[in-house]
C-alpha cells in the first residue's frame, strides 16, 4: 500500500450497509432526509428529552409526515411488560414506516423476549434495542417470526467503551441472526465515521449515526496531506484571531539586517 492509497481506502459509493440518522432535532432530520445516503432514522426518549420534546406522539406525527418514505424507529417507555406491549401496538399504528423499539429488558432486568415473540407474531416491525450480549441476540432471534421484518440493535460503541473489541462480537451476531433472513443487525452507538466501515466489514445490515458524526461525512476519502495543511492553517488562524503573542528575542534575517 502506498502512502496515498490510505486516503482512498474507504468510499461511500462502495457501501452496502444502510446508514440511519440517530437524533431528535426535527430541522436536522429534514435536512438529512434530503441526503440519499440516509436510509432511515432512529430516535429514543433520551435524545427526545435533550431536544426539548414534550409531546411524544405529536413529535412522532411531525417526523412521520416529514419522512414518509424511510423507516423510523420510536421507542416504548413503559417498564411494565403488558403496558410496554400495549404502547408498542399503539406506536405501530402511527405509520407503515414505523419500527417499534423494545428494550431487551425492563429496568429490573426482566427479559422482554416474551413480548417480542408476541408482537413479531402479530406482524409488528420491531427494533429490539439496548442489546449487548450474544445470549441476548440468540434469545431475540429465536423469538422472531420468519415472516416479520425486525432490527436487532447491538450497542457496539458501548461494548468498545468497556475495552472489548466489538468486531468479532458483531460478526458472531450476524451469524446467529442468519436463521431469520428478514432480521437485520444494527450497529448502535458508533463513536466515529470509521465505525461505518467496521460495521460493513463484519456484515452488519444497518448502522445508526448521530447527527454530529454524520456532519463529518465529507471528510471520507479526503487527501491526508491536504487535511494536514488545513489543520495547520486552522491552528494558525485561531491563534491570530485570539491575538496570542509570545515575547521572544528572535529576530528574522530581515529584522537583523535592519538593526545592523
């Protein structure tokens, strides 16, 4: 590999993985929907709260109206399993492009696999979220029907935060899920754009990426020498704008000649 080949090692044009945008800012979502690279959208109660959303269903209705042609995931927020299932059935009526997000357990650690099984059998498209272990992937996969599409969101970024390399983990998840051809593995909580290519390399079907990370998409394939020079100029321009100065005894050749 030559020095310059590293700058073209990854290309968005070659991707088969689907990129979803993860966020709850409606204005940003509408802008991202204009980008053909974005194949779907995910959100969650934490992102919605940070965005100042107070009317859950009202926000969902606006988002579905703004993006009627791509999948959008909305999460239940009950902790009691029967109420969780009831919320899931209600959310599923909001739009044909809606995936209902179900956490893998409730806050007491009780498995939600039983309601995943029931809802999948009813034909509700699910997105099972907050999945970390391969045992969880196995249990969820076994609970899904072969006919109903579903997403399993494994939080690879948070797994990496524990010091474990998620690549093998995600590769194994893909293999486990192969028994349900209509299920898709989603790489959740990515930390950098490179994770898109990590996810692609192990066979993930989807990666969901926050808006701040998506803003870096134009840097993919950028020439490293050019990027280096831009960085140097950024540091210089910021120092000049801040009017930083350091007193030294150094004289340039021109100044030294003038002083002699």
